[in-house]
């Protein structure tokens, strides 16, 4: 069955094959803490008690949610929603709702609370292991938690994980699984695994293709963050951070923010014949169009400013004067909303950072707060 798209930001996922679900929810892929709580998570489905999957995105968190759904006896579909303001209604009958909760906008938190109150869906919530949850949700999602630590902290399990993943790849290929040389295993253990299990699986599949035989050696390994293909093992002593994942998140947020005003403009454009005859609607359309275009223009200006930041040049910054200057920039918007900002000045606050980078971050923080007020 293919994945089916519904409303923007909503996907009805196909059922996960039982054999895949069983493999995902067994050792060594699932650590002992999560395995011990798995029966509780499955039982939670009957009472519509939400389950919080505390795991890295590359665990992969969505696959874990699909596996839990597949083995919990639910008849309805698994509906995945994305973004800070995901659509939470309407949902199919007996649906299971899958979403990341750490970055939900305040109005989305309220909508999720209403879903939990109404019992209209079983909720499989996801979050990074150490991510802070919105305060109203922290207690409600704490009844049943499946904790999955990052791969970089589970290196003792790496040999068993490699064996399991290679066996799964071999089953798909209808071939015998290759073996990993001691040097290759040592190189895997030295990597930082920003992409977690998903990165490990891709790395092993690529290495098997490069090896072309039944033994994978260290020189066959190339990681997702390599800049120059396959290199000697000592070139990987300091793994690079997961900039790709951060960029993907940034672009997804930008697309979401741009889409909202465009949808408003399109909705009014679809009713142009009515607008031509109704002066009030014409004025409303003009106002919303101007607001939407201004919003898109502001977003693009922010992206351009971000692109100009360049390499950080750290120095000691007095935060008080910087905050005064930035707050003065938004004073008209604060006054319009009757918002007062007070700074604690008991002692000077300093940090070591690039002033332009800190200013950019604070401007965007203020802009986000003003949008929510």
C-alpha cells in the first residue's frame, strides 16, 4: 500500500509489515529499557493513553512509531502530521496520531490537549531524548515513555547492531550477509553517528556495494558527512556535525511559514468573482494580501541576513547594551501589543560569541515572541 497524502502536513502511512515491526522492536535495535516498557506501550493503545517515544530522529523515530502501532492491535490508520502547527483535525475513525511534540507552537499544544481530552485518537508522540517539552504536555505525555538512547552512547551494542542490519540487508538482496573486518568495526566505533541507526544502515549498505564481495574492510566505509568520498581511517577521528539535518529543518520551517500566507492569498483569489461585487471583501482581500506579502518579504530578508553572517568571530559581549539596542528596534511593536520587557541588572551579563550572530538570533527570538502575543 502506498503512502497517502491528505491535508498539507498530514500523511496517512501504510501498515508496517509484521516481520519488519518485530525486527524493529527487538534487541539489539531496541535497547533494554525500551524493551522492558514495550508491553506497557502496547497496552496503552486500549485506553488511548499517549506514548512518548524519546529517541533520536535517526533511530528512526517514525519507524519506531509505525512498529508500535503495527503491534498494538489498532485497526485504524496511522496518521503522521508535521510542522510547528500541524493539522490535528479531522482525523479518521480509530486513528493513531503520530507527531513530534518538542517544537509545537502554543496553539498546536492546545489542539493536541483537546485531542487527548476528547479521546479521538491514540497519540504516539516523538521527541529527542533530552528535548524539553511544552509545559502543558510534559505531565500528560509522561505516563508511558519508550527511551531510546543515541547510537553514539550504545557503542557496546555496535557489533550486534551491525550483524542485525547486515542480515536484514542480505535478506532483501537474497544473498548471504557479508562479514565486517576488525578494522572496519573499529572505524565504525570511532564515528560520531549524527544520523544514528539510519546513518549506520546506509553506511553499511554503501560499504557492501563498494566492497563487492563478502568482506567489508575499513577502506570501504564512507560516512554521510564525508566531503571527499572514501578516505583512510585516521581522517575520521573528529566527525563533523549534522549540518545537513539542521539545514533540512531550517528549509522545512521556511517552507511552512511561506506557505501559510500563500494559502490565504490563493483562497481569496479563488473567490475573485464574489470579491468584485463586495467592497468589504475587496478591502479584506487587499489587507490580507498586503500582510501576506509583507510576511514573505520579511522571511526572505531574514534568510538573506542569515546567509551574510559568515564564519563566527567570537569576542566578549556585554549583553545588556545589546539587548537595549535590539529591544529599541521592536519598541513600536511592543507598544502596540502593550508588552513591557524588564531586564534583571543585578550584575553585568557577558558571553563569548560573535556579536552579529547573537543579534540575529535575538532578533528572530523577539519576532517569534511577538507573533505569539
